[in-house]
């Protein structure tokens, strides 16, 4: 318990140090989740300044951006959150930074700070439609070319409208209307064990039962 309490206190102190080093109001909230994960929610306009401080500040030294992902809260006015997970190898510490946005307002790109962010920002754009200002490579990453919409927005049909396949005769990928053939299957729901009166190989057994000798004294 004492060790966990000390770790929580150290993370809280780290978060307060970040808050104090930034202009007032940049950090909207500071939490230590589950007693071991430091989470900062920052204003969108202050994201770049925050990330520069976290990377270059000697007491922070978060050299690596390990992951960027999106989350969707449809009931909120700013429904999308962009979550940044940073790692300091030199100081053996982690931090999570979160900014919120809506479907139209872009989030500043951090690719100038961590070039690896290009891949993650493309993924967030592809899945959620989150726009990143300054990102020059917002191409589809996981969906197909010509795909419309963003899969994780929870706002488009589960089956889609078209399906894709490779046509061997035309030697190209073709798009066709979705055909849900499984919806039209007919089932009789009869168990094969109940519906089968004679199994293969039972012919001799039935023959012996019918024509076999009867014991003496049996009632006909």
C-alpha cells in the first residue's frame, strides 16, 4: 500500500509540474487513473506547446510517442478525443495526453515533433474522420480506396452498400451491390438423428430381426 501511495504521489507531482510549466488554463484537468496512470487533458490550442515541453523539458524527457488513437463519445458536443501515450526511456515514466474536438474542428498535428505520428494520425482520420491541421498525408490507411464514411463513427450501415471482389475474367477488383444470400436460407430444423430411421449398414440387423429363429415357447 505504501509503495502504491508513493507512486501515486510521484505521478501527481509530475502532473503538477507540467501544469505549472504551461500557461494558465492549458491543462484542463489532471488525474492519476487506477493509481498508476497519469492523464492530462489539455486545450486543443495548447497541444503543440504542451508536447514540446514534454519532449524537451529536462524533468520530463518524453522522447517517444508510443501511440495515438481516437475515442468517440457521440453524446458530447465535442464527441471525439485524441489520446497520446508518451514514454520517457531516460526517466522511466509515462504520460497520457488527451484533447477533444468535433467532426469539423482540426487538431494540430504533432508530426513535426514525432514523425512517427503520421501513421497514427492517418489511422485516426480513417477510422473516425478526425482532421489534423498540418498533416499533409491524410490518406486512407485501413479501409479500401473509394471507401465512404469512417467505420468507428457508429453512423453507417453495418453491412455497407457495396462489396468488393477480384474478377478473374476482367483481371481487376470490382464493386457490386451487397448480396445477403444467407438471409434466404431455408431450414427444416429436423435433427438428422431423429429423421434417419435406417443407418447405412443396418440392413443385415433388420433382416436378422425379421427372419431369425424364434425361441421355443414364445407367443406368436
